[in-house]
C-alpha cells in the first residue's frame, strides 16, 4: 500500500457559452432593454415638463427659505 500513489482527477473546466461573466451581463442587459415599454412622445414630453416644473418649484422654495434664514441670522447677530 505504501508504494501505490493515488492520483486525483482535476475537474475539467467546461467552456462557458459566450465567454465570461462580463459578456454575459451585457447580453442579459440587452435582452432586458428589449423588454422595456417606452412611452409615446406626448407622454415623455408631459412627464418631462412635470419634472421640470417640480424642480423649479423646489428651487424657488429653497431659495426663499435660504433668504429668510439668512435674514433671521443677520438680525440675530446684530442684537
């Protein structure tokens, strides 16, 4: 028994279809993009204008609050 050597087989590497995980990601990504439901140009315009209006509204609101807080701090430091 001491003279016998037991050789273990190395597992064979199977060739992946299409390459590495990197390429697999992009194949799956392209498949998912094809499944997307794109809006009509009218819907896209409407949604874009809504987003623009909300952003503009919040920008004005934050600007006004910044001005008011700055004014309050200025008045408090002058006391």
